[in-house]
C-alpha cells in the first residue's frame, strides 16, 4: 500500500485526435511500464475498433511509478476515459475516481465542443486541471493564441500550460512533474469501512469479469467478502491487482489506490458502473454519490439479412453483451424483416460500434432499421406508454398526446460557418438558447429534439461547417410534440422497417426525401414500382421506379459461357444481400441510406 | 451424329481496339506456320480427350485476334490438321474473321483456296470518324471494298457493326443500318457497344470521358434494329445476330444450342464430351506461354469437369438468346433439370416469356431484359421423378 501523499490519480481530457492516447503511451514509456518491444501505438485501446477509430470505448487504468525531481517516488494512476458524449456517464465515474486531470489541447486546433463538455465535467467534479498544449512541434502550432483561448473559453489559467509533443516525446517529463507537483493527493481513511467506486468492468477470457475500482476508504483485500451496494450482491474477492499496464497481483489496495478485482462474477451485467463496493459485514452505510442506472437513448432493430443467421445473431449479441452491458437487446418480429432484435444504445456512436463489431467479429450481415428515440405516448385512458419502435405505435384515436426527448446541444463553430450551422439547427426544429463569441469562433447553444439529431445531424453539421464545427449534447427532458407515424410503401406494401415517427411539420419533407432516396437505392426491376410515404391512409409523397428498360449482353459466344455462368453465380450471391418484399428486392444498405437527408 | 464445331483462336492484332476485351496481342514478327503447327498439335490433344468415338465436324471458325493476319498457307495447314483428326462433313461451314484493310483483302483468294467458305468482316462502322474513334485501322471505303470483294469470292458473307456508340443518335444509326443492309449480305452481326472491364474504354468511361447513349435510347436503338432488319428480310435469330432464314451461322448456333466444340489456340474455350463426362477446356492465354506449352507437351489445355446442373445452367443461358423455341421436354431429358416453373409463370404474366406446347422463348420485350430473365430462370429445379 502506498501512503496517500505519494499517490496521484488523474485522467486525460481531450478532443478526439488531440493526442490523448499518444500522451498516455509516452507516459507509460517514460516511466518504464512497458519495454520498447512491448510498446505499440495506443497501448490502452485494446480493441481493434478503438485503435482504428482513435476512440476509447472502455475505461482503462495504468499504474506508473515515477521518481520525481524531489527524489521521492510516486505512484501515478492514469485513467484513460472513453472520449465520446455517448459515454458521458462512464466518463463522469472515471473523473470521480481522480483528483486531477490533464487537459490536452491541440496547439493548432484549439478548444473543441467535446473538450469543453469534458473539462466542465472535470471542473464540476472538483478536479484540479493542468492544461497541456500538444503537437507543439507542428508548424501550424500557435501556443499563445490557444492559451488565450483556454482562458477565454474555459476560464482556466493557462499561463503554466505545459507545451509538449506527445508524438516526438518532447517535454514528457514536465508533464509528470506537473502531475506530482500540481495535482493534489487523494484523501481517504484507512481504518474505515471499505468504500470503493466501481469504475468499469469487462469480461476477460482468463480472469472472468474484471472490475476496475478506486478505493476511497478502507482496504480491499484478497479473500474478503464484499457487497455491491446498488446491485445488492455479495461476492468473495478472488484476486486483487493493478495494471502496469500488464496485470500484477497485489494483496490489497488501500485508500486512494486504483486497481482491479475478480470475484467469480458471471456477467458484466451484474456489475453496475458507479456502484459502491463495501465490506459485506460492517460495511459502509452510505454509498458514494453519483450512481445512476445506465439509460439507453437510441433504439433500432437489427435483423440478419439471411434469416437463417438469426441464431448466430442472438449468440453474437450475447457475447458482446458479456463485455458491454450498456446496450440492451430483445427479440423483435418485423413483418418485413422477420426475426431480429430491438436494441438500445447510449448514443449513435455506441450503436455504430456494436453494429460494426457484429459485422467484423462475427461476420453477420445486418439490416439496421431507422434509429428511434423513446417517445412517451399519453393515451386517452390516462396511461403512459414508452415507445421504442415506430411499429408499436398505438392507434392514433387512442392517443391523447406524445412527448419526445429534447437535448441541449453545444456547438463550437468558426464564424464563417455560423450561418449554415444556425440554419441546420433551425431546420431541425431547434430553439436557440445562447450565442457567444470567443475570438473568431462562436459558441451556439440550442435546444433540439433528439429525434432530429439521432440520425445524421452530426454528419450534416460536419458537412455544412467543412468539418470545423464540434458538437456535444446532453438530454434535457421531455416535451410534447405534434408527432405522427410515417409509413413507407414499396410496391403498395408497407415496409415496417422503414416507418418512423416524425414531427407533422417535417413529415412531408422527410417523406419526399425518403421516396427520392429509395428511388435511387432500389434497383430497377422488370416492372414499375411505386414508392410512397403515407401518414395513416394519406399519401404525402410518391416516386416511381421505372421498369428496367434494357439489360442484355450484346455478345455471348463459346468463350464467354464460363464467365457468364460465374457472373450469374455472383449475382445470385448479390441477391442474398437484398431483402425481398413481395416481389421487390431492397438492398441491405437502403434501410439506413434512405434516412440520410442530403440537405434540409 | 451430334453436331460438333472447332474454334481456332488467332491471338494477334495489328493494334488493340479500345473496346475489345478478347484475348488479343500485338506482336511485331512471328512465324505464322509455327503457330499453325502448334494449333494442329493442340487439336490432336482435344481429339485424344474425346476418345476414339469422335463426332464429325460440321463447322470450323477462325476467330481472334485477327485471323486475317494469317497467311493462306497457315490457314490451310490448320484445316488439313482438322481433316486428319476428325471427319469433316461435306457441307461444313468454314468461317474466317477478317479485317477490311487492303493487305488483308489481298488474302481473301488464298483463304478461299484453302477451303474457307464463309467470311465475317469486322466493319464496325461505316464512317471514318467513328472508325478512328473505335481504334480501327481501316476506312469506310476499305470496308465497302472488302464487302464487295468478299461477295465475289466467298459463297457466304457476314459483317459486324457496333452501334449505340458514343454520341450516336437514333437517326444516325438508322441511316447507317440502311446502308449496311443495302449490300445485300445474308448475315449481319450488330452489337451494342458494351464497356468491358479492363479495356481502354472502361477507363475512359470510369473517368466520365466516354458518354454512351442512355438506357432508354439504347433500348429504342435495339428495337429499331430488330424491326428494320426484319423488314429487310434479315430477322434476328439471336440477340445480336441477323440472317436471311437458312443463312444463320452454324458455328454460332453450336454455342447457343450448347453442343460440343473444341477450342484451340491461346485463350480458347471448349466444351467437349469425354465418355460420360462433360469437360470445359481452356487454353493458356498468353501466346508465348501457349506456344511453349504446346511445343513441349502437345497441349496447353486445362480441363475441368462440368457438373450436370452447371451444364444445364450454361445451356439455358445460351439457348434463351435465340429467337427459336427452347424445347423444355428435350431440355429436361438432356439434363434432368428444368427452369423454375414459378419464374416462368411470373415472367409470362409480365409479358417477357412465351410458353407454348412446352416450348419456351423470350418475347420481343423480354429479349431487351434477357439478363434479368436468365437470373430468374436459372433457379433450376430437378425434374420430379
């Protein structure tokens, strides 16, 4: 056990691509956590998808030993937090386990909306913040301007900001010195009942469920019986350890220390992020503050393209759920798509990650239906129903009114793109809350209905601002809205997987957009195909896919037979990637692509 | 005796045309007798695969490449080798593909003397600008001269045109087609320009520098072609082939009836019967590798056995190209499979197929979308016992 004065617990707050993972790599390297041979880029991002996308999904910690200039040796616990708004709650629990944070800002790009959201969260959590200016080696770096921006926009004193290049390793030691000298040590009481914060958990093939913890008071010992207070479950601790970043077993963890435990826990779903771990007997009476049950905000249907792969999909979702209990899935039947699952996610990125992992790790071709938010349907009998799936919309005569979730969005955008961003927000039914300037950048705060954001708002925002706008949001609450269910009919048959809930004022525009898109996405058939959008029985938009006019090979002789047959086989394969609705083949990608709006 | 044809591939061209994806190669010099001897050896290898009970040859076709780059002696050598290997029926159709350039026209008499009785001339267009764009080395005058000359030398003449060319209008094509018909040839092959992968045109097309007629215009051009030719006494007997009744190319029909054919020379394909087995043969594509294989081992052929269901599929996708009826009773007997009955019914309702007395044919509308029809029909079903 380390005495409190020689422990520093900190996390790194940064925007995607500003160099958080690279800095973490350098800190590990500098303090000798891994040999040169063992280093690879982004050591802490263990999933392929994390490395490729440059995002962190799961929290990780690493314990570093650092001998400071004052001659004393410190234990530094670096927490690598997920870096996306979808994982805001996980981030908040990571921050709760720290006393300080390094705010990494790209010295040419400056402060982004996501940085802003995370740094405010860190400040609210009472953390001491040390600003770091990264990528100082780039010719475009403007450290003085960015320092000023940090002071103007965030209100932090940046005069002592540490200028580094994580890429070249410049000034890494100064970062470690700042951690030791400028961040406070943890506080805690050793001879008190155990109180440890459950930061995150995951499934490890060798160890089973691994629980990442920060001990606040008391001590966590091997063999001890512990209780998870929110889950109200009791376990016996099998192993206690730390990551350096390799696992290393220890006998116990004391106040201020960060490490992991295993305790024959079967499912990650049995552990809840933010829960308090205490002694089974004579445990703490009061849990640590801030626990929340995870809330899924985006829902969609996942269906195997090949109906025969349903069982594989079920198994794959089960396996993924072992490691990520923050999404939900339950069986769903669609008239159009057959058997599949209705899944709930923390946000859109989360949805995309799971979808991509199903494709990549389990090789299952999927149809993803339109993402939906949770609507509250107030029925005329006074009851309230939560609606996750447009297909379950009750008969309109039974509905008194519908409420939808709204968010508060913070957008930072350079002045020259402000007009297009404001237009985008207004088109998406937004209400402006605030508009302020920091240098040449505007900070716009908008109230927006989540259902206008959930699909492609972020893509559109990036496109109208040429990639310069950054965006962050949190859910504010529910508001009544004039919402209707819009159905899409292909060849006069409703395709339930394409139906969606829309605001009445936006229905015609969305309907027209969907029909136009589907007209391009569905290949010509041997017959003409009407595509319609309808509310109730009323058609609000219509397009026609003309019948195929010409599809014949001009030349076909003896040498071509093998080739033509192979082509035919390939086409048969291609047809498997389509889903048949009546006599119409709809390609897999159409279900999502149809929802994308080119311009409002 | 079952009809049997021999295809000889001559892989050389004076120049590669930008639309062509056939196995053709430009070489400065080569000894054409040496290549002819190689072809003769590969012919014997095919015969060995067939075994002693060999069918008689009813058609021989020199294709390419540009077979009219061969000397008459080389063609004669190949024909002699065929006659030594198989029985060649008295009325065998012996076709050679020729370009209309003056040098090549000069060999027409030699080919005729060697035994060639049908010539197929690669005219492609009847105006000089389009010929240049298509990468052809001859002029419209050359083409016309070649057609007239051939008519006096060969009992049977055909020529090829490419239409739906970049920027071509319906009016231009109609006028060109009328001119083509005015020569009174018994057979015409009229191909819509198709962008084949790996060609120079494919690159241009990808870059947006080659604008082809839209689908609707191409469809109208096709229909016009069918009608105009039919009125002129040359109805279509296949998607792109027109003939005076009785003057159809026997060789091409071998493919579309899915009868046996030997394929020799670089890159040639064959379908032959070897005992109970149906074999696909493919010759080495690269000319020099082909020659050394043939000279060292007697053959460059790779063979694969075709499963019955695959053969049935191949037969189907060739046979429906013809205007003549496909006899389903015979088809079932031949393969033990039949096209999806459900698909036939559906396509009939859509007016794309006609089924009468267990005989099947695509309608005029169906011929335009034949690939889609084939996709649906090719869900073959085993014939119920």
